[in-house]
C-alpha cells in the first residue's frame, strides 16, 4: 500500500506509550505487593515470636523442677543449666528465672546473675502476664514475663523468655529474599509480556502516535460522511466492515449494516456476487429496486493477505434516464432525417412528373403520401393525450418504417388524461425499451421472408394504464430471467439493460408485467393510476 507522510510526535508511538504505561503500572503493583508482603511478614514474625516466648515461659513456669530448685539455698546452681538447656532447645535468646522481686537466678550472661531484671514485671508479680518489646541487657527484644505459682497459689518466682529484635530481623531477611526473587520474576515476565503486546500493537498500528490515530479517525469520519458516492468495505467472510451514508442510501439499507452479512441486506444477488467475488471490476452497471448503480470493486490486501473488497457505488439513475431521453431524441432526429430524405425523393419525383407534363399524377402522388403521414400523426395525437408519449410513438413509427418494420397502433389505443401519476420519463423508459426490443426482435426474425411487424396498444382505464407491445420475433423462452440485467437475445455485447430498466420502472410504480406469446413475444404492462400504495414486488412473468 502507498506510504503516507506522518508528523511524528515527541511522545512517540501509541505502542511505545502503552509499553511505558504498562511498565510503570507493573512496577507500582509489584512494589506495592512487595511492601504489603514485607509488612505482613513483619507482623507475622513478631506475632510468632510473641507466641513462642509466651509458650516457652509458661512451660518453664509449670516445670516441676523449678519449684524444687527454688526451695534450695542456691537455686541458680540448678536453674542456670536448666534455663540454658531450654534456651538452646527452643531457639529463644534468653530464659531468665527470678525471684518475685526481680532478682535473677539465671541469665545467658552468668555475670548478670543476682542483678535486678530490666523490664516491666508488675503485672506478673500480681499473677498476670506481661508481653512487650523492651530493651534489656541483650538489647531490644520481644519478651514475656509469667509468674511461677507455689502450692498455695502465691507467686514464688517469675520467668521471662525473650527473642531479640536482631534475631527477628535476621529471620525477616531470610523471608525477604524469596519475596524479592518473586518480585523480580514478576517484573521480568510482565516486562516481556508488555513488550510482546507493544510489538504486536506497533505492527497493527504501523507505529502511529495517538494524535495521528485521532486525526486519522476524524478525517476518516469526515470523508465518509461527506462523500456523495457510496463506499462499502466487505470482509472476506461476506460481512460488511464499513458502510458510509451514501452507500446506505444507494442500496436502500435501513440502519447500520456493519457486521451483517450481505445476504441479509435485501439487495440483488448480482450485487452480492459482485461485492464478494474478490475480482477487480470497473464501472459495471447494476440495478436495484429503485436505482441504476455504477459499481467498481477492488480487492484489499495487507502484507500480502486478502482482507476483503472495497466497493465504490455511483448513482447512475438520473444519467440513465437522461440517456434514455437522449436516445429517444436521437431516434426522433433519425426519423426526421429519414423523413427529410424521403421527402426530398418525393419532391424530386413530383418535380419530374410536372416537367414531363403529367401534373395530375404529380398532385395525386404528393397528396397520397401526405395523407398517409398526416393520418398517422392525427391518429396518435388524437388518441394519446400525453405529448411526450405521442412524440415517442411517432418517432418509433418513423424508425420502424426506416428499418422496414410494419409499425401498427391498435384502434383501441386511447389515453385521454395526461395526468396518470406516472412521470413521462418512466413512460418513455417502459414503452421505448419495449418497442426497441420488439423492433430488434422482428428485424432479426425476418429472414424467413415474413413481414416484420410491431403492434402497440396504449390504453388508460379508470384505475390502470395498459401498455402492450407485440412483435413478430421468435418470442421469449427464458421468462424467469427476462428482466434480469444482462439478459439479451442479441449476440453483440453491450445489451441486456433495457428490459431490466423496464422491470425497475414498473416495480417503482407497483405495476405488473406479463410476458406472453402470440405470433412473437407479447409484453403487457399494467400501471396503477396515481397509486398511493408503497412499491411491491412485480407479479411473476407469465406466458
């Protein structure tokens, strides 16, 4: 696809900005998670340490040997080894047994035995329990102080067990390293995932910055809504990917068709085929119920892959109608030229008859030809009140005469009111194309020596207008497809639109078309006069 000039912004592409944002969010989340996990570990470690020292202190206080040692003259001799053994087995930092006044019997530092305990023991002296963080002789520690009760329930000693804060911090550090490892792993995995997402987004957005994407979208919307032509993008699965206002109006689609299948949009099958064929088409003529469209399609590819088909629709309805009128005018001009040529020949004949001394025969010859032409004109003008239709019949009569076809207007032809509710342009489209088709069929079937002829009837009644064209051609066998675009009996290319336009005009006015056979084909069109009902599908052609 052709490259476009873009203004790069300092902030970088959308993919880069998204990568930075993802990394920042990831870092914040990991840091917050790490902090939360650390604080939770601190709380859990402190709670565990308090539970541990409390349990050890209570176990020591309940030990039978403690009361026995306290009754001796030197309790330290028995209690110091016992306390050291408990400290080593339980992993605490000190086990201190003291008298009710706080004088130590045991301590990890033997030099401090006999000295007062440093800490709060008041609650324990009253038979309660103390759990606190206090800076003692070994430094700050989590400690518990519980009473040792005698046989009478009185407090005979106190037991303090503690774990230093330094030991707790060491345990926290051991727990912190796995947390840091998990956080680093999350950052690495998240960073790689963010980079992969960013790379994919960069490929899909072609490295465009957000401002550029915003501008492209605004321009895209402005162009779509300002185009008079229809723009349609069809995906490879036959669904509508994009459709502007012009396309919806030209196709007669209600609502937004994006995401819907073409087959569900109630458009002609030949249009569906053209939209989904994947082939490049240029200025093809197609018909809908009410319009003549010029269709151009081109396949869309991105990086070598088929993405769908882009369709451009242009309204050809007015131009086609003007073309039909121009064809009628050309036919009239050709008829006038032919008549002028014939008139010149007759005038020469009359002059020659006068010059050779036969004026009576000259007058008879001139009046006879004039009477025939005037009779046809008077008959058409008197029977058909619509001047455009009358002019069309006179022009087609002259054209048929020039091509050697007997053109007959039936005696029951009558159209007294020109205000039928059907525009003259549509009458010209219907009757003109039927007569042209009849003349061509009659001329093409005249090889057997028969006289080619076309018979036309125009008759208006109380509620309908009847247009009937019969020819001496070979007739129509393929009745079902006769009004389909491209159907023709002519061997040359470029035909097959006239009868399709006839069918479209008849459907537009809620009329019917019957295809029958007499000597050749007989087309009978019935149009409701001043019909107010909405258009409906035409009656199926019958023989």
